[in-house]
C-alpha cells in the first residue's frame, strides 16, 4: 500500500472482499510506542454485522489493520480475517 493521510480514511465505507458492507471508518487504534496502526474502528452498517465481531465500548467494530487489503474509494477487508476475529470473540 502507498501512503495516505489518516484524515482521508474517516468516513470511508468498509467492504469485505466478497462485497459485504461492514460500515464506515470512525477511527483508528495506533500503537503509541511503534506508531503502527493496530486496528480500524468501524461504525457498523447494522447490528447484525457487528453481532459476532469484537467491538469497543462505543459499539464500533475493531478490525485488525492486517485484515485491510486495499484502500481506494472504499476500504476492503479480508472476510476470512473477520471470520477468525469472530471465532476469537466467542
């Protein structure tokens, strides 16, 4: 991935690589020591989407940044990575 300003990401739609609408980027979780993005916080499209995924205290889905496969006019995440997160959350 190339370089992109974090401010440009806020509000972008998040889709899986199979076309499932997840929601919109609300914020990011950054490791204070390394400066690396750990997770993307996504305002869920529906309660059904967020049902089995890890969320923060505000109900935003926490998607690990390593699940992000592309950033253009929207953000694409790997659906298999989300499935792994669902299993870990249980």
